[in-house]
C-alpha cells in the first residue's frame, strides 16, 4: 500500500514538479518498488486518457450560433456606459453617415428637428462633461448591432446618437475632429451659428466621401459645455468595429489647450 | 499621417487616450488592444465546453452554461489588463460560474447516462483513428471507463484533475483559478489521481 506522502511525490514526479535531488531520490525508490512502478504506469495512463478525452470533446455548432451575436458585436461598452446609456444598440446597413449638430441646448430631450426622425433609434450618450483637457471630447459608442445581430440588407435603420461634447476653454476652430474608424473629419466651430451637418458615405466600413468636402460648417458652441447631437446612418458600422469619436487635434504650431 | 492613423479601428476611444500623453491611459489602451473576444472564443471554446460538459453532465446544460460564461467573458474583456494570464482568467470565470451553477441545482445526483450518446460519438471518432479494430475497441472502452470514473469523483477532485490532466495547466495556474495555495493543488491532485485510479480499477 502506497502511503499518501509517497503518492503525492509520485503525482508530482509525473508532472515534473520535483527538483533534481528529489527526482533522483524518488527514481531510486521507484527502481526497487514494483507497486510504485505499477502506480506510475497507471498514472501516466490516466493522464493520457484524460488529455485524449479533453482534446476530443469539441463543442457543437449550436454553441457557435449562440455566441455569434457576441462575436459580431466586438468589444462591449464599458460598464459605466452600459448602465447609463438608454440603449446600447443598433447598427445597420445603410448607405451614408449623417452627422447633425444642434447647439445651445442644456437639456437631454431627444432631438426632433430632422425629417428622418420616424425611422430612427435614439441613443443618449452619458459621457459626462469632463474638465480633463486630455480627455476625449465626446464619443459615440452605441454603434453595436446588439439589437439586430444579423441585419438584413433590406433592413435600413438609421441610428441617432446624442451625447454631450465638452468644450474646454481655449480651443479654437481647428481643435476638433470627428473620427469614425480611422477617418477624421474636421469639425469647424463658429460662435452664434447654429447647425452642424455632415454626410459621410461609408463603403466597406470606410468613409469614402464627405459632404461638404471642406468639413463641417457652421457649428455653434455656446458656453463651456456644448451638448452635441449626432445623427449617424452608416453602412459597415454594424460590425462593432467602427466607432465615431470626437477628439481634439493639435494643429501644427498651435498651442495645445490646457 | 493623420494623428490616429496608427490606431486599430477596434478601440478608437483608447486611441484617443493614447494621444493624450497620459502614460496611465496609454498603458491601459495598449494592454486593452492585446486581445479580442474573437481570439478568446476561438482559443477557449473547446476547453470551456469540455469543462462545462464535465461539470454539468448534460449537453443542453453545458450549452447554456457556455453561453453565460462567454457572455461574462465578453463583458469582462474590457477590464482585462494582462495582469493575469488569459487562460487563468477565462478558466476562473468558467469555474466560478459552473461552481455556482452546480450549487444552484442543489447538488442533485446527475445521471451518468446523460453523456452516453456523446460518448458514442467520441468513441466513433477514436475508432476511425486507431490502427486496428481490437485496439480501437479497447481504447474507446478505456476512455469511456476513465470518464465515467471521473464523474464519480468529488467536485474538487474532478476540477483539479481536469485542469491539470485534461487541459495541462500548471500548478500555479490551477491555484490561481481555484483560489487555493499551490500546496493544496499538489495534495488535492494526488488524492484525486489516487481516487480516480481506484475508481477505474473497480
């Protein structure tokens, strides 16, 4: 009968967990103990059997199907966004990306000044106004296809996203860009003007054209915090890999804000 | 080159942070770029499934469990910062869920026949690979016997055996996953192997 201590040493031996001295001593003991030798053979046999069973146990295709929405959704929104966002989803096959800004608002009422309103889902971003000069100014993170993991080409569904845009003091007209995927679109800012609208045509997940071509104008910013409303329609945004984010850009020669 | 051109499209928000010149944010962004859910799923779909199947003893329940486990992984991926090994992190999530899942079922005795059909499938695969008929039958019966014996062991013995011998994890990784000292892993594994040897021999 192999005692517990010896069996533990045997178990560690088959895993290569013994030091050189311990290994030498155990192998010496092993050479003179038939029962221990049989136990060694059995243990190696059992390990091999378990490994074979494990490697042969492939999940059914049903699991791939069940997990598919997660695979298509890409990265999840951070928890703080997920909790506070009104909806976390939508995305869809459409032909263009349209961005509209309405300025001078202080509240969070959904924007209703567009003729596309009836077809839209409305999302409120919870990005709080930030005083960190290095923080992104506003983001759109709701371009995930959670509601419709398998959008149909015929199922065109414009998506509207609202979010606050923090405007730190000291930035000028060239400080902002709207970034969708790897494409940047300058955002012009002009005081006492109203309305921002840009139409981006997206092909294969990339913005292929932008209207107006010279950027966005005019845009209104009032006060320190600009509550920006963005409407987005897009093709290729459904894969969860393309997000729009408004970021600061430091122009060459221009002093960085803050 | 536009300032964000270097950023992968997956995480533009973090890319924005990189440009903020904040070392803390930059480091976080870099680490969060390291792994995607697709990579995690591709690498761990089999191990997670196999573990769930061992501990639920039912294909239907294993499917449900896997879906929940991968949902938790998906949700948690944003917070994964490479401080732990990916495999350890994934198995920790799986084990924590499966343990509570089993407890929620009140430790009901699980019929050993529940995996019978799938054993047949597995054995069929083995038969296809083995060199001759007699050895194929012996091999398949032996694997069947070992898996049945594994199912009769205590839960804490099953998990340590499966992680070590089934998935070939290190003692340290197993200790982290089960949240026990490494010495406990060594002794528990030895007892589990001894118990399994006894069960198979009966």
